[in-house]
C-alpha cells in the first residue's frame, strides 16, 4: 500500500481533503494527514515513511527530502513550485510536479478584487475611479493570465499582454493585443497584472526603470511572488511618483515602510490569498492526488517540473 503524506501548514478545505482521500482510497493508497504543524522537524518526521507527498506553500527543503528515503514524488498543489528544492529532488531521484491551472481563476478574481478595492479608496465613502476603458497589461500569459484577460474584458478594459514563451497568434485569438517587449507593455498600460514565476532570471526584474515607464496613475498588481520585485526600486518609485500604487497578495519585506509612508496607495492581503477559495482548494488537492495515482499506476509524468 502506497503511503501518501498530505502536509499542509495552511490546511486544505475539508471538502478538498475528502475529495483527495476518495481518490487515494480508490487506488488502495494510505493517506497520512499533517495539518497546522509548527516546525520543519514535524514535517521531516511525518515524511519519513512517505512514498508520495502533497504540499501547498510548505517548504520541501533538502532536509525534508533527505528525511524521506522512500519518497518518489512530491506534488505542489498549485502553480508555483519555488518552495520545492528541485536540486535535492534530482539528487534523490524524486519527481516534482505542480498542478497548473487549478488555482488560476481564484488568483485572477483576487487580482480584480484588490484593484477595485484600491481604486474605490477602500470603500471609505470618497469618490474613486473605474476600470472600464483603462488599459491593463498582463505580464506572462499563462493559465492565470488568460482568466485575467477574460475578466478584464467583462469590465470593458483594453487588454494587452507580453509573454515571450507564447505565440502572438495564440494571445490574439483571445481578443488580447500581444506586444513585442516588456517595456512596451509597461509604457502602454495603466494597470499591470503580474504573473511571472520566481527564478534566477526574474528575481528583482520588476525594477525602478521598468515601473517608471507606466503612465500616470499606474497600478502594479502582484499575485505572483515577492521575489520578482526589486523592493529598493519600488520604494524609490513610490517616493518619486505620488501617482503610483502597489497591490499585492504577498506583502513585500518593505511592507512597514510602505504602510507608514504611502497611505491609500497600496493594498496587501493578510497572507498569500490567491488560492484561498474552496473551489481552488478542491481542484488543486484532487488534481494532486490524481497525478500521484497516475504516476505510480501509469508512469505519467505530464506535470513534472524537474526535468
């Protein structure tokens, strides 16, 4: 009987746990559940017997992976996978996967919820502004970007995108204007919705020079990762341009400075909230369980990220 550890410091919704348990039960696998743990040692201890692991934002560090001698696969229930040590997975022969697309609509809806909250001044009774007729730029046109485009068109916005890894014709068939450079995207759009991954090429790539290209009243919306933001450059821009605003569901390290100096020009959620819906929980959790079963039973590695 395969042993599957579901390790979630931020637990799945009960319906998601029930759904993934059904998948694993049907396959004859044993589910071990570790929720709301408080230390890496708890995770290492729980992983010791696991042959498969499902995590959310939990850290699958080298120490955790090496503490699990029987581990064959880790699935991150979500799109981003920078919380998995891929080098350690490669060294130990562990397949790492994500579940792309399962949280996408939740993230996209949150981006617009934060945008509306910002431009309507936190619903404080004063006059705000509207999204209709404004330009929105989607930086990275993947699963989330497509949902952002769909919602933006519903708001009556003019939608642009830049993604060097997606063909222009594939972007434009969705009624989105594909631009040739990231600089052109930022020059063109008052709102930028950011969806790039965090890696060695993208870390701190959203810098002062790029952000300063944005039109007056520019709003950067980050539902990606805080590491892609050059925070020194962000602070410099917010000092120089009283019109610029920053919205993020992952608070920057310079949060206290922004909150103390730039009232009304930011929105931060209490914690990373993009996937925090019951629907996204259920979709990602069940997808992760199915991927584990397909891996063991069929050798399916479709969503492997450490190739």
